[in-house]
């Protein structure tokens, strides 16, 4: 098989262990691609590989199937991984940490950010992963489903996990890239803003009575620090105060 052309975006590898139906593999590919994941590994598919039914079901996500890595056994699929999660719908007599999909993907995001290679195992449709498969994982992902009907379709389980991964990515992007890193005001700029307001408000007699001036200034400093200001914000706040002073002096 030619080398896969995975995207460069850091992400976990999704490993389908002995999947039984081509349609479910295709649906899993669609679920992955819905949330920007493209590192699919397939271990011992029952109906062989490539699979025309998987291609038909994948629709616009056919590229994932073209680039999926086929393995004869699970150890081969995990040979380069540094941490592995195994999805399971039932209790196991194994001493391993058990996480919700949300928490597991939070941990995965942290590990991947540190350069680790993380895999998530998904078992065959009929009975899920065997204990021998789970034994090769470092931790378990357990979905809080109806105990009277705990079975999840392969593609459903992939979709749920991929969704939780994308939530972590979106949150990190929102926190890290909502503004450019260079746009955040630094401590010196915030201090200058605070001093500007303290000076002008002092001249206006705002800090009264004098016995409360220090606590009022402290509260104002806390206000600036809670607001998480950009440099543009700081410049605007300086400008507002200057214009108000000019207006007062003209009047």
C-alpha cells in the first residue's frame, strides 16, 4: 500500500479493529471527515480491503478510505503510538482509567500538543473490542448510554468521539487565535492605562473619601485585569479619557 497522505493537522489516529461491514467503515469515514479527522487505520476487515460498499457509503469522504492504512493485526497498528484509548460499552475486569469521550479527548489534545501519538480503538459492530484488544490500550473511553441498550453502531461511536475531539480543537483555537498573540496588551501597557485613569479620576475627585482611595484604586486595577484587553482596547480607553478631559476643559 502506498504511503498515506494524511493532513499535517495534529490529531489522534482512529483505528477500526476487525470491522465487519463495508457500509459502517464508509459511514465512519464520513463521521471522521465531518470533524476534520483523516487518520484512519483498519485492522483485519472481515470483507477484505478495499471495499466497494465502504466507498459508496463514504460519499465525499472517499479520500479517507484511499489513504487508510491497512494492518494485519492490532500490534502493527499501534507500533508508533505512545498512548491508546479503547472505546467500550461494558465494564471490564481490567485496571485501567476510564474516561468519558469529552475527558478522553481533552487528555488526547494535551498529549498530542506535547508531541505524542495517540490512537483510539473502535471494535467490530457485533461485540466490540475483545479483552485482548483492550489489554493493549492505556485507558478506556466509556459512553454513558442506556444500560438496557448499551450497544453503539461503529459509525455512531466514531462520530461521538470525533465530535468531542473537534470541540477541544475549536476551544483551543478560540482561546489561542481569537486575536493574534501580539495583540494582547502587556503588563506595562495595562499599568500605564491604570495610572492614566487613576491620575485623571483623582483630579476629578473620584476617589472619595480619601480613606477609601486605595481600595477604590485596587478595585479599578482588578477591573482592568479581568477584562483581558488588547492593545487596541487600551488605546481606545486612553482616547476616551483624553477626549472627555478635552471636552471638560473646553466647557
